[in-house]
């Protein structure tokens, strides 16, 4: 497997972990996700960007952090 394919697979798996860490009926900050999953900021924001592009989450800026919640389309 190429380095690009490995990175893409890693990012895909991380995106799913981030998605599973979100509360079903609430929100969480990007800082809380980072600490909960023990991941780097770079990987967190790559995963959040991917999930946002797929319309699975909503990201709301709040000072130095972001509030993250499931999009209405994804939530139950």
C-alpha cells in the first residue's frame, strides 16, 4: 500500500472515531474531542474537515475552540 493510501485509511478510521465520540443530542468542543481520543490537533482538524464536507457534522466557531455536533441529516 502506498503512503497516500495508508494516510487515507488512517484518516477515514479516525473520522469514524470522531463521529462515534459525538453526543447524539448535544454538542462537544473540539478540545474535548482531542483530549478524549488522544489525537493531535492536525489529525483532529483533518477529520473534522472531512466529516463536515460529508455533511455529517456541523462546526460552530466559538472563540479559540469550535463546538461540534451531528448534522440533522446524520443525527437520530
